[in-house]
C-alpha cells in the first residue's frame, strides 16, 4: 500500500510539473534510499542528508569539482593563506542570489555577513541563533575546527578572514565539504525575530542549483530549478524529485519501470539483471569507502583489546564478503582505503580462528553465553549493501565462540543519533571519504575530539591522537605520512573496529540521463545533469 501511495504521489508531482509549463522530460526523479535527517547541513554527517540539502540547495566557499577530489572556487572566487599558515582570506563572489520562498524574499545578495553567520554559529555556542536553536556540529567538532578557528571576520562586504590557532593542513578541503554550506544570515535573522528558528532546518534557503519546494516525510522531496543560479548553464533540469524508497528491490523495479531515472545502492545480486536491461546503464568505480564494525570500548567486556581481537578472530570475513558483496567488495585491513595516500601496506588482520578466539575470551574472563548488542543499519550504503545479512552472519560466527549477538536496528537518523550517544555495544556502520585527506578517516572517525560524534567506538587513545594531531598540523606530506602510518599501526593493535570491506560503487540509471558523474565521496549531485 505504501509503495502504491508513493507511486501515486510521484505521478501527481510529475503531473503538477507539466501543468506549470515544465516539460515532462525535464523533471528528473531520483529514487533515494532513505529520508534526510533535516535540511540544515551543519549538524549532520549522513550522505543521505547531504544529498537532499548541501548538494541541491546550498553552496560552499570552495567546492569539489563534480566527480573529482579537486577543489575549485565556489562562493569564494579566490583565497590567500598567510606565510605562517594561520590566516585565510577569501574574496567572495558578487551577484549571487539567495532563493525565495512563500515566507521569505531576500532583500540583498550573498555577502560576507552570511559567511560570518554560518561559521560563527558552528564555533560559538553563545551565538544568538544557536542559543535559540541548540544543535551540535559533529563535523566541525570532530575535526577540531570549532576549537581551532579563533575568529571569522568581515573585512568588507566581499572579503572574509579566518584566523586559526594552529596550522590545519586540510583546512581548504574541509571547507569544501557538505557541512560547511553557506546559510543566509538575513533569513536566520527573520526566523529569530519570528520565534521560528527551527524552520531553518525545515524550510531551507540557499544559493544552490535547486530551490526547495516541499517535503512529504518518508515519501518525496520536491525541488524547482534555480533559474538565477550563478553558475550559468549548469542547471539543465526544470524539476527534481527525490522519491524516498528504502527497499532496494523496489528501487530496482521502479528504475526498470521508468518511475525513476536514477537510483543508488543496488544489491549485488541484482547487478546482472540491471546490466542486461537495454534501457539502463550501470556505471561503476572503485569505492573510496570502508564498511566496519565498531566496538564500544566504554562498554565491558569490549574495553579490553584482547576481547575485541577475539571477536574479530571469530568473524569469517571472507564468507561475509562473498555473501554480502558478491564480487563487488574487497577485504579491508586498514581504517582507510588503499587509494588514500599514507595507507600502510604492511598491516595484517589477526586472521580467522574460532578456536583461538574462544580461548582468548575465556582467558579474558568473558563468560560463555555473554550477550552483546549488534546493531545493523536499516538502509543500504555504498560501503555495505546488506547490513542485516552481515549482522546475521556475525551473530552466527559469535555464537560458535559462546557470544550471543543481539541484533538491533532503528530508523536511519535515530540509528546514527543513538550510535553517537554510545548506546550500542557493537555497531555496523562505515564511511565514504569526504575530501581526500587522511585526517578525514583517522581524525574524524577515531580522534578523541570525535567521541560523541563520528567516533562510534568511543575510543580515545592518547598516543594515536597525538599522532593524528601532529599530522594535521604539518604541511609536509612526507612527515604527515609518517605520523599517519604509525597511527594506523596503533589502530591495528588496539582494534576499536573490525574493518570489513571496501565496496565497488554502482550507479544504475536510465540511458536518457546525461552528464551525471559518480562522486568519490558517495554524494549525488544533479547540477550539470540533463535528460536526453
């Protein structure tokens, strides 16, 4: 019934588009995999949320070229870095217009006030809007940006200056990430005066290629093209619809039936069928990603490294990769993919040995029949096409060594929220790189500042943390590689995660979709995309 209602909703949306003189062929329907947590990118870390907000509605000071890790000018036309590496001065682009909505009509164009508002809100808990709508900014805090940025200053209407306490080698790459999307200070002021700050996250206003129109929770998001987009010629669609379709089989059927033009995260078992369809294409590329099992080191008996090692030793990783990824995954050893510079090729897994695992657990004082919660994601992700099956296989493996894995799941947004709060014992999750820098793997996911954020293991190891901090505060790639190599070795000894696999990313779409590029960061952008 729900699928039928969704089909009718999409059909109605398409019909509505046609009555407004938009050509039906210029409405693209994207079958997305989950609902966004909100439409204000700063407080979130999920690619699902970034697709629906940052990649459609907003822009950043600097941005990644589509399909690339290369940084290009965005809302900043140029920037300069002081000789000591602590001051970044951005020259802003003129003539950029914010979106309009029924409740908000901007009276000015984008300027320095918007940049100052966006970043001051992230770094200052006493900033008025943040006090009115209290949220955390996990990316800013996980990367230490909230502590390292001392000032964001408006030099003149089109010049902004950031001052840092310490050198931050990936600072420019970090500003190109989705969470750093620029908001309208004028819109925020209006919401504050109206006593409705929460609408920033529900009725977004940006400068991006598409204008938010409506959101029907768990069903569809509708956007119109931004006809005033500052990158001329890059918006080639009239309308964009996200048809939220959580079931992978339903997404495939909708794609084949022409109910959506493009979708994500096909099941490995469906790839042959999709590739055989003459109306479809299935481009792919090696994924810049990692699927892993995080151990909550604050929960007993997982606080002991030997227990974590035993639990990993009990997992038949090869069988999981064969069953879950079905030829579209490679075994993962390190907390980053092999294509990331500074990857340590010398690391090895503890190996699969249930007998030895059972001995280690007994020696560590873990009683036979001990129950451990095993959280499984409710959605497909680039790094894990079937978390439910993976959890069931781990559960069966652990049962052989006397551990009862209690499989638990929640709605995706709730899953991430509870995971960051440390409610789990163990948790299947993963990561797709955001900016091509090693700190984006080691610092964001395993650093002490990331505990309570993306550090789902709740792991804070001083020796490891000192190394990644040094790596971030050094601009010499050779020295940075030395620090990150040593950090990976500590990770492998302590095992806050069992690294499972790096997957190949497949992007099924209909042949009429033109110009879509697979992002190395697992995001989906629709500017530059058209329908033949």
